[in-house]
C-alpha cells in the first residue's frame, strides 16, 4: 500500500486521490467567505452537500473516517486543477436544492462526546432512523426524478449493512419464506399486486440506477455519476446477471460478482423495500411486511403511512 512520499502505482485513482479531488471541487466552486474560519467552512460545506447529494456526502465522510487522506490543505490544493462537474445536476435545477452559502451553522459549543459527557442511554428502538425516513421520502418522488435524488439515501448505508441485508434474506429463505423474496418485486414477480403498467416500464431502469448506487457503496466510488447511455428494459432486468458494455454497469457487475450472494441479495432487499414503500397502498399488508422485513431487521423501522 503506498504511503506518503511513495509513488502510487499506475491505474485507477486511489481512494485518497478521489477524496482529494472531491474536496478540491468544493473549494474551487464554493470559496471561503470573507474571514471565514476553516472549520466553519468545512462544516458548512458538509451540511450543504449532505442536503444536496447525501449519497456522495456519505462516500466522502466514509473516506475521511477511514483516514484515507492526510490532513492539511496542501494535498487538496494540489488536486484543485482536476475539479470538474461536482454540482452539474444540481445547478441544472438550482431551485430544487439549498444554496451552500445559505446553510447556517450555529456554534453551540462542544458536544457531550467532546467533553466526555456523552449520554450513555441507548437509542430508542421505536425511533425511525434517518435512512428509513429518506427511503420513504424518495419512494414518493415522481418517476422523472433524477437517480441521485431518488437513490442518494443509499450512500448512508455501509457495505456491511448491505451484506447483512443479504444475510437477512438468506435467513428468511432458510426459515421457509418464498423463494420469490430473492427476486426483484415488480420486475420478476408481483404476487398478484396490480402495479400501474406505465410505472412497471419505468421500474426496469430504476433497478439499474439502484444497482449503481449500491455497488458504489460496496466499491467505494460514485458509479451514478459515470456517464451512461440509456438501457432497455430487458438489459435492466438482467442487470445483476449479465455483463454489459456500459462502463458503470460493467463495474457494478464486477463488484457484485466479487461480493457474492450476500451483496446480490442485499441489493434485491433494498429494491424490495423501496418498491414496497412506493406501492404500499397496492400491496397486501402481509406481503408488505415480508418485503420490508430484511430492511427493518438491519436498518430499522420504516415510518407509518
């Protein structure tokens, strides 16, 4: 593994370089305010990016928490010339998202964790986690919504959570649940639910988008941002079984093959939870509970209708 001062091997950019580029993009596109402190600036950038592109924000945060980039501005400044279109999708519709400059940061002093006085009480098991709230909100978006908006919440999941979702499906199957649960609801089966025909056609493409979001988490990079040509419904249906010429989808297929059955079933579990929330009123309650059971077991409760 390369260390500081050691030339990195040729090939795809290392995670540290990718993270440095992403941070350089933020600095290049959103300069410091006059007299703004560095810590306040990066907190404002983090809040704004989390509101606008939660999936990408989660990947950046994961890289920072893993210590993949050395502290200090020198390395970030060195990559500034490589910054490209970090916010193109948002800039195309600026009214839909908040301006980073308008995000207010209130200094409320040190947190309990900083002072060693963190609350030892466990989280409320009845509380709906943020990721579940975001999934529910995304399930209500119109069919024309862009992939980053519809599936940005996937970036809040960890690779281990995705695998655990797959293991939860395996446990259900071992316990006698229908084998259909490892297939995409609305794509490969519908259990008699009458989903809108027009929506079914759109669902094929949505599965490919979710695959990119999930494999982006597993692979540690934003596959949704890679330019890709439109895909037919047949190609989307076979997205987790066949290799394709689309670079992003080809990479996603490679990641699924490497990760194996837990990741593939985890992808299907996430899909089934999203579709179940989207068509909750059209799905019988027992079937709905089956579709969301892996999500509830691993991530947490979903909001009530």
